[in-house]
């Protein structure tokens, strides 16, 4: 198939491109920092050659600024705009094309579900509350022009990705490497995760399966409480996990919203639709994913 990959130089998309190339697909990359053969674009300025989607079979969109870091007003604006603007540009290009792609596989996030305690969250679960939930709702809504034009649209709600180079995982890795890793808050909150290898394989699966559309949770089958996640990290890296960071300390340093949205929220998300469709995870357990990295 001919596949257009937007944000093709990012952390996840680099592995995805390798996976797709090995599967025999023909790739075109759209990037803000184009290399030889890429198509340049500037979504913030509305600069995108819509003819790039003509004749493509699939468009994959992985664009979006990392949510890691303090959620200042400026950061929140960048998080939202870096997702909604490029997505709408691509969706409108698909809708306007004479030879439109038949599908848009659009990255989304499990932040859609908000902080839900011990509730098991599959794709039927309703939206939660909070800034990141609102961003994801707007992000997914930006695909509507493509859906209205009849394209198959997949909303790939992705969790934290376990892999070196990831903006969400690398800070954790460094903390544990220096022996500073430990439970965050009560440690009872669920963290959902997926290995970098499996996220690329899952996206390839979603691209190749014409019967899958709508929200799909791209997470490993076994979400862990933070305290168990911490222990698995310590075991894999041979580091102690005696330290603990109380919630009040996070609030003092980062304010109320940042830790509540990024570190203390509990999201027990399961990949029901992927498993029902027959996707096989290589890393069902966090220890297996960490062993390859370490």
C-alpha cells in the first residue's frame, strides 16, 4: 500500500516507518524538518500541499507535542494546537481529494478517559474530565471531515510508550538509573503502558485491517498500579525503589494540575478491540518490555 506518514520523524513514527517498510509498504513522509524525499509542511501556518494525499491508500497521523512537563498556559496551548491543527488539515485534505485515501489512522491518547480509579476502561467507556480529556476530544473531533467524506477513521488511543527516546519514558528511566526511582503519590493509581515495538506493530495492524474504525485502545493488556510499575522498573534495572514522592510535594513543586493530570491520574485501560481483532502482543508484561531496553 501507499502510505502517507505525517510527523514521520517523531519517536513513535520512526519505529512505525521501519515496521511498515519491512512489511513492504511504500511510504511518503510529511515533516516540519524534512529530509531528502520528504514533504515539508507548516501546520501552524496552514501550509500543506493537499495534493500529497492524492492517490495514497492510507494516511497516518502521529503529530503532537509531548505532554510531559509543567502544564503552563503556553504549554497547554501548544499541546492542543499541535494536535488539532495538523489533524484537521489532513482530514480536510482527504475530504477534498479527487483520489482520496481510504483511511486515516490518527493517533489519540488514553487521556480521553481522565482519572477513573480502579474502573476498567475499554473503548465503550465515556470521556472523563480535565484539560487533557478536553484536548483529546477536540483532537478526535478534528478528524470529522475525513469521516464525513466516507474515509475509515481509526482513533488510536495510545498510552505511555516504553522505549528509550520517548519524552514520557526517558525521565523515568533516568531517575531509576540514578537510584532515585520510587512510588509516586499513593502508588495505587493505575498506569497503562505499551512497548515501542508493540505500538508500531499495533499501528501496522490498524492500517492493514479494513474492518477496524473508531476508537481503539493501543495499550498493553496488563495495566499496573504505580507501585507495581515502580517495582518492575527497579527489578529490570537493578536499582532500589525505596524512595517515594508524596502527592503534596508534587503539588508544591508543579502546582495542582500537572501532577493530577500526568502522574497521579489512574487509568486502567485495556485493549479490548485489538485483542478481539486478533492482535498478538509481544510484550504483555512490563518486565519483558523493560528487559529489551535494559
